[in-house]
């Protein structure tokens, strides 16, 4: 058993709020994250290696772990905490800067994501990996309120974020994690969510842009929201009718999958995964 805090002190590590560094050292929670994420015999991508506590739990089960950490002052710590594992590759790249195509190239095979994501960049990272056909699922710790919005299927919490994720993946909350389980302790509780990507749909900027238009004013009908953005009102009405909805329908009435299909019918959302060239 590793005393992570002693190792961090030994290497004079200073927590950096700008990187959203809130680590977990509870072995039971860490093993549950790895297990529920499907790490057994898998190739796993981890974002934010931290002190290596979650990395060790994943590596104990996985075939291979590709872990990305942008704080290079943690590398001496990781040399010590990950010394027992030869199936871990460390990368100092910022995945939001190098892009998903480069991440896929570095990994070189289908993978899943398991991570304790920095709160400040949770949503962009989720969408980044949902845009890859190589990524089968994402299991990550996020703010509890964000997890609830991602998984909401109706009511006031169902909005653009819910629709974006659910139109390309199937999210569920695995468990809640209290703030005191982290060090340093954040101001809010967290939740572990798992998102299994649908094989027939991949996130794209065009999908995101269309869903934003659908929810631009939640109390307005889809016909009004979309026609105000320049889409022909008759086309919207006809597409809604084909999907079995009236012209007075609002976005939350359709649900995520029907919103995606509406975007396809209106020519605003691709009906297949885009190539890297098309995404550019």
C-alpha cells in the first residue's frame, strides 16, 4: 500500500488549482471506478494521472494504460508510484490541444476512457472522446450537478448538454462520491458516470451547433427556435411530422435521439461518422 501524500511531500509537490487537482486515495473507491469502467483486459486512456492512485487501480486490471498528465512536476512522483507496472505509458500532451485524431494515433487501437476529470474541462473532454469511433465508453468523475444534467431525460435538467451526450451515448450515474473523499477537498460533491457510445452515432461540432439552436430559448417551440436561425419553417414542420411530432413541440419533448434525427432530416447533422478531413 502506497502512502501517496508522503510521496507527494517527498517530491515537494504543490497542488495547482489551475489544473483542477483533486486526488482520491481510497483504494476501495479507486478499484470500483476501474471495475465499473470496464478496465479488465482493456486498453484504457486516462486523463489526469495525478499521483497515480487511479492509474494503479486501472493498471492492475487493464491490458494497457495510456495516461495523459500535463503537470510535469508530477512525473518524479509517478516514477515512484507506478514503478510496479510496466503496462502504463505516460504522455505529457494536453489532449485538448493535440486533438482526438492525434490521441487515437498515439493509442493505436480501440480503447475506453476512465478518469478523474478536472472539473474546469469536464464537458470539452467528454465531447472530445465522444467524437472518436475508437472510444467505446467514458467512465469519469464529474461534479454531481453536471452528472445529473448529463443523465436527465426530462424536466428542467434536460437541456442542450443532456441532448448532446445522449444523442451519441448512453449515460448513467454509477455512484455518488462525497467531497471529503478528495484531497484537496473541493466545494462540491461528485458522481461517477459511465457513457457507452452508440455505434451508429458520433458527436460532431455540427450536432452540437444544431442542438444549441434547438434549446436557444427552451420555452419556445422548435419551429420558432430553428426558423429564427434561418431554417425554413415549413421544412421544420414537415420533419417534425415525419418523426410523429406536432409543429408546437419543444425540444425537451423530442428527447435526444429524435433531436439528432431531426437534425439529419434538415441536413444540419451528419448521418454517419465524419472523417478527420470533414471535421476540419
